[in-house]
């Protein structure tokens, strides 16, 4: 070809001219060593003999780039066309007829753009090229050259994420696209899709452009559906006649037109045909033969070659070519020799016979032409299976099993050898593959193979398919989140931007990665421009590829973070989610929540465990800060002009909702308020909490002029009817408006106040009315001239009197006093504290009073202006609380307030904190304590110079942090603290970060998601062991194995809890010896070694076991704690276990029904009641005692005397203990308990009604009276009497003025009526309950009611929801409730028609399995066949993370357990499931380990064959004792099952006698010499006498093993004495050997090790000998 046609474009990039270098680095990798070799290979240009200077480019680092043909036509037009299209589109897909030259075209494009093109070619055969690690390494090597050029070897990048940031920076510099040329990806096997999709997902840079071969529909599967990628499809045509003639003319300038025309006719311009014909022209036959042949354009050009090669019908030749055609990895000569079992000379002779078709290169034998290879795969199909059978036999032997793990499953699949495939993919092998490859993708691929293979024959492979599903489920869990909470922000806080970028880039899950980059983006002002470019690029690309619609809740969270960074993108995310979930997620509602979140002052956590939950306060505050900076210094007019650029009114409104609250004092802000009001009017039909939205900016009306104010009032008046719900929001809005316009429109303000008072006065719900009156009083001084208002309207004295009166009336009607008092406290705590004290003093229990003061303390800090806060008042409220639990949240609120305050910094504030610091010292939870103290510490350091106090806080803070017992919590808290400590000391923050990083390194688990996978897997492991104990399948070995597995992994607190559950299982199995043994061994003698919180955690969790172990010791232990709530909870948990006798149910509220209780059970329950001071425990337990006594326990019936004794003793305890000192002071609970005991002996008659009515009327509380009526009604014998009492209770419930109490009592009545066959009363009650929610019920209140009704009458629930059509105030809930009912219907249908489970979405399936499990545990559900449950659950488990699949897994286990009880035919499956779950525990730990050292450590802790290990341990101990008795100086071991792990015992022998000579002969098996040496290096630093090991195997049948038994022979060389022990394997009991047998064994050893014998039982053997030094 001419100089012109072979020109290579070297524009841009890092092209380098190097002497004596090849143009491409081609490596040949064999087997799975290929993976290891490829991943560890050094990328170095290979020198050749040429003296020419050769170009080194990105192409040089693509091992898959095909070599350029000697003659080729450069398709300049197509290359230019591709360049043009890729300026407009992200992805170009090229198609064409077979052989058109797509691969060559892509190779030409890559060479033409060698400075900015990454290429990767898959030929459809070499499976190794689809290994994610191989593909990623090749791409990274090319990108490394792109970024670093000649310095490519300076930084050892391994992942795309490692080099990602540098690629972005490089692209910014060069201003050109980065091309990715990918060939053959339209024919990727399904099992490889996942890994490749992950890699391509990391390449979607803004300037990245892709060229694929194949139809776009095939390429789409590699990208997220939401990825904003623009595809263009183009068909490549065959070469034209002129091109073809020019091509052939370049071979031979003497070709005439006739020849050229014939060649065009034969090739039809098809590139592949042209290549084949060109080879034929240059062959010996030459052109003339071609001209006279009958070849046409339709002839397959390989037919003649095929006939020539196989003309003599030699089967060997056909199989040889078939092997070359079908094999998916490089074939060495030795491998081919093994496959066919012939001498190497014959193979070489065959290769030499067909040099035109077969080539050898660096020891690899392959077909010269890929086209011919494809042809042969069609023509030699009959030989595919025979050669694959021969190949698999070779791969099944020795080291090959491990080396070729990437190929063996595919071969088994191709051969339909499912049994072998399943056996190969055992838990042990999968784990070994994972450890060797250190690849989650490799693990997933093996699971996919196994799962697919088992699916059609589920029943046969139940245990196996469960293994694959569970392993994949655990792998899914690991992918959920790779980031420790707050780690990114901690790094940013100390300006470690580069480290934060690296951490963010390496997060596996895309949405978590986006979250990390959005956190980084908030610090953009402090970042280098190049770093900011990286952040921006990542954010924009991740937004394009993440499928937000499938993660609606997560999507909304990300939109919130994105809002200040890219408002339009955030809006699009929310709109997309809203369109898909138009009834569940309303965009306006979401926007409103987002905007309002900027003004909310949330706590650090919603519960007492700050570290285990998302810490929301920082998000809220940072979001407010971002909203504040939006158009921060711009005029109102500019903001409004920008607003008009948005396309939708809803978007304009939501932007204003962010801006207005933060710019309420801006000049001309009234204009913005007017615009917002107009927009709200235009969106009047959209669901929004409008009153709350309006309230967020109507305060700005005070800055309006009169004209604007009047216009605003017109809009507000027109909306009045539509904003009266929710009532509290409406009243808050009206009070805000009144206060805002009092100086502009005084008369209108006065009129609004008058109307508002009348509106409040007419409210039907007394509790709502009370709260609204309290709001009015609390804001009274802000509403105008107080004196004038008191004269013309109403006085604050009268208002206070009304509040007191309403409150007292409500207390006499309601049971939920805390609900009643919360609203008034919030409204009055700042200005009317004495009134708050009066209210709390009137409440019904000391517990409720304590909680009310806790709430008052919190609300005081939240409601009071910072400049007016008096911390002594806060601590005054706090001092009136009675428990550490009630003090924790107020202390948290104060800590947060001080952390962020700008105004609370006077000396008086410091003194108040110092005086009351003991409250912080008393906090029990060390994580919470450390974080709260950190807040106080920062406040003191920022505002005061008291070094002594700050030093004291710091010491206590660090001490508390160091006592956090769970490592994950400690790391999470540490990063959170470091983030904030940076505000006062970068040095202290960096020290904390370093501490956390050090803990991460020491941790067995590398990420927060791996911790969750570990916890779930450990829980399943424990549950599985419990099932074995129940069925008496748990032997000593299982228990010892479990103990060994968890010993060095779980924390002491966790370990005690696990053994507590196991002890309870032995108690239930009536194995008292094991129960007491476990309790004695694992329960601590003293709890002083633990922190107070951990002590309580251990005791609470194990309270049932501690109680059953020793009642006296249990109650004595509880006496050590003055925490009444804690003591009562321990007693209640113990009682629940005694009743339900199920470890899984003791934490849930038990159903009120009869249980099978023995006399011992009753006495235990009464003993617990003797020590309880909780009235609800009495109600709960005594009711169950009464119901259970009424029904005879046929398994263990009580005598009349025993029954009488139980009732009498119970009555005595109830009479003495109720009412409790801290509980409700009327006799309600006592009456119910005594009635339940009466009912155990006889039911009430009509004669008893009046007496009961008298007793109930003495209670003097409407809600409690109704409660007692509902509780007593079932104890009447006549249905009419029962109905009368229910109707009385319903009547009382209807009369309650508080909707909350009313609805709760009506809920109770529905449940009780249904249980007692009075369903006719339910519709009316349900309708009344729904109506009671009309005024102020939330969506959740409606859902709870609908759920409860649906349980009993589904059609009634639907009817009630549809009736909301007639109720405009509730119309907004209708669609959501109907969707909720629709979802419940689907789940109900699935429970009856199990084959419809596939119609359930993921969340519905989770609910379905939770429901099925609950019903089965409660003995209500039908026990389906194991096969049916397996089919139901297995797909869900396979596709879902283990935490979400847990209910399905336990449901399956519970089913198998129940079937074992019924038929005793599930023993094998139960044991297999247990072993699978145990192996999965190991997988979970391994997946979380970041280094090979940790993997090996885990492998050492958890060995694969626990049963064998335990038996081996006993056998080895016997052998050790035997040897120590003899102490001979030589030991011969002939062992059929010896393996590297057994070197542990050999090491012990060498320690016993350092001069002992040891000689071992063992089967080669699957272990390599390298594995023996690695193991020895791990356990031994050297010995005096080397150990000689010989491995024997059959030469041609390596799967069969020559040695069958095990014998140990001691030899005293000096005395010539022998003594031996024989055993079938190390797990058998050793037996003494006869002298004749000893001689035979010694001879066997000498014959094959020393004498070189190579035949055994008529078969050739081979022996490999090596020495361990």
C-alpha cells in the first residue's frame, strides 16, 4: 500500500517515539493464572530486533487490539463520519453484514486516534477478555498512558476510580473527546453483563464518546435506563467495486480487468471475503486456480479448505480442529497433549501438516483466521461435545481446577453436566475463587452460573440453589453503601480534599458516590479549580446515569443535597419521581418539605442511638445555609427576573419557598411575597400543606407598603377555606399575618384576631382547641397593643382561665395525657412557664409528668429566641424529670444549640452548664455521651477561656468515645466528632481522623455496608443453629464450631447475647444440663467490666435466660439498678418468653389469647409480677394467665388445686400491687386483672352487669372507662350482655372530645368486636373513626385505621376510603390510601394464590414474606410444602440484599423446621442449610475484608469443614499422645487425604521433637505445591529437620486418587523398631497396625519416593517431591 494509505494520525495525546519497541504489547495468559498474571503483569514495551524507531501510543497498551493486516483499506470516510457523529451523540453503534469489516474499522479508528482512544476487543471466544478485572486493567493501562505519557509507570493505578480524577483534569487540558472503541459487546453472555455494566458506568465522562459494534438495542443493556445518552446507529456497507479492484491490484499490478471483475464478483466487497481471497491468491494454487473454480459470490469461501483438511475423514484431525475452534482460552501444546492423551510429537506433526490454518506463538497453539474459526464452530458442531468432554476431564485434575475456574463452569453448562457444575461451585470452592481473585464480580459470576443451572431442577438442588441465592444476597448487601457516615465531611473539614476525592471516587454504589461528591461540592470555595472540575464532572455524569425513579426515597434525599448546586437537575429528579409515583410521591409536597427543612431545627437523631441513625441536624443547617446563599446579595427584582426563566409555575414557587424565608428583610420583599401568593393561587389544585408554606414567608408582609399588603390580603382571603387544614398550621399562619399587618392595616389585623378567636372557640376537638388557645396566648404580645387588645377583645387572664378549664376537662376524658399537653407546652413554655407547671402537675402518672418536663425543656430551647435563653430555666425543667431516658433528648437539644449558637455565650450561661454538668456525666450511652460532650467542648473553646473546664470535658469526651464497644459505632462517632472538632482545633480533628482510619485498618470489615451484611449473616447463623437445637440435630461439634467461629470476631457484648439465645433454645428443648452449662460458661460473674449502657444491654437481652438460670440471682442483679423502667422492661421480656416459648417472638407484643402454660410457667410468671411495678405488664400478663387457665393444657394439665393456687396467688399480687405508685391512680387495671382471673373460673352473667357498671363509673375518666368496658365485655357469657358492654364503651368513646383518644378507643373497639363475633357493630364504628380523623388526622393515622379494618373486612376498608370523595378536606389522601389498599390486595392475593408473587414489587414482597413468617411463628399460617416455599422465596433472596431478604430466609427455615417436626424427613436439608449459612457468614466477612491478609485471617478463623475438624482434632490428639509416648526419631505418614491445613499438626510434632525426621506421601488432590509452601511459610519461621513431602497421582486419571487410607508409622533408627497407627482418614479413631501392614506401608513409600516406581494397580503414576525447610 502507498505511504498515504498507511498514515497514522498522531494529533494530541502522549504519543512517544521509542527505539526498538513493538507497536502493541500482546500478552498471552493461560487459565485463571491468566487473571493473576494479567492483573500483576508489569506494563513494559517489549523490545524487538528491528532498529527502527517505533511509535508508542495508547494503542500499545491494549492487548486486545488486533494486529493490522498486511494489506488493508483505510476507511477514511467512515472514520470521518464517526468523528462527526460523535460530536453530536454520545454513542455510535455500527452494524453491517457478517464480514463487512467492523472490527478492522474500529481498529483503524483506534489507531487514527491513538492519543485519545481507549480500545477493547472481544472476539467472541476468549472468555478471559470478559473478566471485569482483565477488562478494567487494560482500560486503566491505556488511560494511564493518556494521563501520564512516558511517566505511565510511576503510579500503579489498578481501578478506573483510581485514575478517574486525573482523566477529568487531562480532558479539561486537551479540550478533545476521549474515545472508547468497544468491539464484540453485542454478543456478551448474560452472566458477564453485570461486571461489564459496572465498568462502563464509570466511564461516562462528559467528553467520553463510545463506538460499539452491534445494534443499539444490545448495547443499551450496559447502561442505566436513566442515563442521558444519545445513541446513533449506522450501517457499514461493503466496499465498492473500485475499492475492491484497487485492493487486489495492490497485490499484483499485472491483474487485468477480467481478473479484477471476477474477484469483485466473488467477494461482493465483503472485507472478510476479500481477506480470504487475498490469502488464496498468495497461496501455492494462486490466482489461476481461483479463476477457473466455480466459486461465486454466494459460495462459502472456507468450504474448499474444509474439504481439503478433512478429506480423509480422520476423526483425530476433526477433534483437534474442533478443540481449537471451541476452546475459550489459549491452548498450550502440553494441554492439547493431555486432552487427547497422545504424545506431543503427534500434536506437533498435525500442526506442521496444516501451517496455512494453525499457528504457534510463544507456546500457544491457535487457528490463524478468526473467520475460519467461526466457520468451524458451525461445521464441527457434532464434535463439540466430545472434545469438551475430553477437555473438562483435564481441567478437573490437579491445579487446573483452580487455574481454570473462569472457564470450567461454562464448560459444565455447555455439556449439561449440572451435577458436576454444582459440585464444583461448592461454598468452599466459591470462597477459594473469591480469595484468589479478590473480586466480588468473580463471586457474583459463580453464583449466577450455579443459580441458573439449578433453576429448572430446584427440588434436586435445593441446598445448592439456597447457597447461590444467599451468597448473591449477601453480595448485594455489600453493594449498598461503601462510605462511613461523616467520613467525607471529616476529611473536608480538615482540608484533606484529595483524600476525600479518592474516597468518594471509590464508593461502589453510584447514588452513594453522588452523595459524597455533593458533600464535597459544598466546599467548592476552598478547593483548587482542578479539583472542583473533577467534582463537577462526577456530579453531572452521575446525575445522568443514576436511575432515580427506582430509588424514590433516596432520590429525594439526593435532590435535596443537589438543590443548591444544580437547581434544575434537582427539579427534574423530583418531577421524574413524581410522574412515576404520582399517587405516592407528590412533587409539590416534596418541594415543600425540602424548602421547609431549611427552617426546621431537628435533633441529631430520632432515637437514643445517635451513631446508628442518620444525623439530620447538620443536613438541615447546611441546607439552610445553601438556601441563604441562593441569590444572596441580589435584589428582589433580579431574583424575580431569574424566576421568570423557569418553565413551570410550580418550579418558580418552590424556588421562592427556598429564598423568601432567608431574605425576609430584603428591600421590596413584598413584591416577592405577592408573586409567591399568585403562584400558590395558580397551583390551587395541587396537594400542598399551603398554610405551612404561606407561614414561611407571610412574616415578610410587615415590610410591605399598604397597597401591597391589601393586595396580599385579597389573595389570602380567597384561599382561606382551602388552608384551614391542618388546623394548627392555619392558626399559626393567621397569627403570623396578624402580627405582620398590625402596623400597616390595624383594623384588618384586629378583625382577623377576632375571627380567629371565634374560629378556635368553635373547634370540636377539645385537644385541638386547647392547643390553639395556647398558641393565641403564647403569641398575644406580638399581635398588637396588649392593653388595647385586652380591653377591646379578651384579657390574657380570661384566656389563661379558659385554657386551665379546657385542660382539666380533657384530663378527665383522655388517657393519653402527653398528647394533650404537648401542644400547650410548646406554645406557652417561653412566656407562661407557671401555667406549664400547673398543667404537668395535673397529669395522671409520674412517668407522664417526667416525659412532659422533658418535652418542656426541649421546646423551651427550640421556641425561645437565642438572645433571651436562660439556661437555668432549661435545667429547672430538666431537674423535674425522673429518668436518664427523659433527660437524654433535652441534653442533646442543648448540646446542638450550643454547638451552633451565636448568642448564648455569656458567663452566666457557662456557669449554668458547669453547675449542671453532672447530667452529661450521667449519660449511659458512650457514643451519645461523647458526641454531646464534643458539642459542649467546642462551645466552651470558642467562647470562653476556662481551660480547666474545657480540659475536663475533653478528657471525659475521649474516655467516653474509647468505651464504645461496637467498633462500627466507634468509627462512625469518631468521624462525626472530627468533622466538628475542626472548628476549634484542626490538630485534634486530624488526630481523631487518624484514630478512626487506624480502627478501620484493624477492623475485620472495611465498610459500613459490610458491617450490615456481617450482622445479618451472623444473625442468620445463630438462628440456624437454634433450629438445629430444636430438632436435636446440633451435636457437640456444631456448638464448638459456632464458638470457634465467633470467638475472635464478635464483641463481648454480642457474644454473650448470642449464647443467651442459644441457652434458651436448650431450655426449650428440655436439655437443662446444656442450658446451665452455657449460662455458667458465658454469663459474666460481674458486669462491672462493662459500661453502664452495655451492662443494661446485656442484662435486658438475656433477661429470660438469666431469670430461668436463677430467679434469686436475677432479681438480686436487677436490684443493683435504680432504673425502674429498665427493671420493668427486663421483667416484661422474661414474662413474654415464659409465655410464648419462642426466642424470635419474645421482643414483640404477644397476642391476647390462651397459651399452653404449665404449673411451673404460672409460678414463674407470678414471681415476675411480684417484682414488677409496671401496670401494663400486669394487664398484659394477667390477661394471658386468665385466658390460658380457662383452656386445659392437654400436654401438661393443671390439677384443680394447682389452678386454684395460681388464681389465688395472682389475685393476691394484683390486690397488693395495683395501682402502682408511679402509675394511674384509679382501679382500672386492677379491675380488668381481677376480672380476667374471675373469668378463668367462670364467666359473668347478667346479674353482674350493674355491679360492674358501678365499679367502672368510679374511674372518672371517659377514655379509661371505655377501655375497661371493652376489656370486661368478653368475660360475659351471653352475647347480648357482651354487646351491651361494647356499645357502652363505644358510646363513651364517641363522647371523648379529643380526636386522638377517641380514635384510639374506636380502634380498640373494632378489634375487640371482630374477635368476639360482633362484626355487625364494626361498619358504624369504622365510619365514626374515619370521621373523627376528618379534622386533624394525618395520612399515617388514616393508614393505621385502614390497615386495622382491612385485617377484618377488606371491602369495608375500601368503601371507607372511597367515601373520602364526598369529603373535600380529605380528598388529598384518597389516591394514596387507595394505592395502599391496592398493594394490600396484591399481597393478600399472593398469600392465597402463590404464583402471583411475581406481580409484587420489591417492597411488597418484603411485606409478603414478613407476613408469612409472622403467621407461621404464631402457628396461624399453613405449613406449605418445602418445595412450594422454596419456589416462592428463592428468587426474592437471590435478587435482594440479605437485610431485606431476611424474612424470606427465616420463613424458609421455619418451614423446613416444621416439616422436620411433622415428618422427620428434612434432616439432611436442615444440616445443609446450616452449613450454607455458616459458609455465608464467612463470605460476608470475606467480602468486607479489604486485604488478602484479612482474607487469610478469616480463612484461618473459620475453617470450611467444622465437623471434620473437630473429629480430626480428637484423632490428632490421640496420635500426638501416641507419638509422645514413643519419641522415635523418624515418622512416616502415608495419608490419602493430607492437605496444606494438616501442616499445623506437623508443626506441633516438630515442636515436640526438633530432631524428628518426617516423611509424607499423599495424594496430589486439588492442592498445589505452592499452597503447601504458602501454608508452611504462614505457620513456621523455620525448623532444624526439613520435612519431605511427596505427592502422587495417576498420570491420565488425576481425578482418581492412588492412596486410599491413612497410616502413621514411627521408626526408631537406632533400635530398628517400628510402631504404627492406621485410620481411614484423620477424622477416624486411630487403630494399632500389624507389623506386616507397617512393612507394606514403608515399602509403598520407598517404592514410589526412592525407587522411582511409576506404575500402581496397572496405571501410570507420577510423583512430585519437595522439601519444607
